[in-house]
């Protein structure tokens, strides 16, 4: 599962099924798992080592803390071949991902 933090550089890396050429045209679609809204991302990509990095250029209005998406990356240049399938989670910029609890995400101070 990929994780994007709001208000930081929105980008994620993945290891694709098939590596695209740098000149290929890719499509990144995100499907909200709760509302079934499909978003076509405006992005750029680069290849380095074994990773494909997707850099989100225009952050969609649907991005909110706790939203989960299905990621589908296809290569339009090569007859819509599937490059990557996965999941994406949106969190606040200061969220502890290691100890993440979906029900308890809050910015309030913990007191005991």
C-alpha cells in the first residue's frame, strides 16, 4: 500500500509489472473505495533504478485524510498495458505511519 501525506510533495514509487519507456504516455487512475469516484491524475513520472516514481502535479479535491484508493497505471502507448495495480492511502502530513490506527487519527494532544 502506498501512502501520500497531505501538504507535502505528493509522490509515490512502485515497481512496475512492465517498465515503460521514458517517452511513453501513461495513465494513472484512482478509484475511491468508499464513493467509487474515479480520478484521472495529472502527473509526471520518472524511472530510476528499479522504481517508477509518480509525481502528482495537480492535487485532486477528493484527497482527504483517511481516503483509500485503488491505483491503476496503464501504458497508453503500448495498447493500454497494465503497468501497476495497487492501493493508496491519504494521511495528514504529521501522521505516524508505523503506528497508524484508522479510527483514531487526530491532531489532538494525548493526555493521561
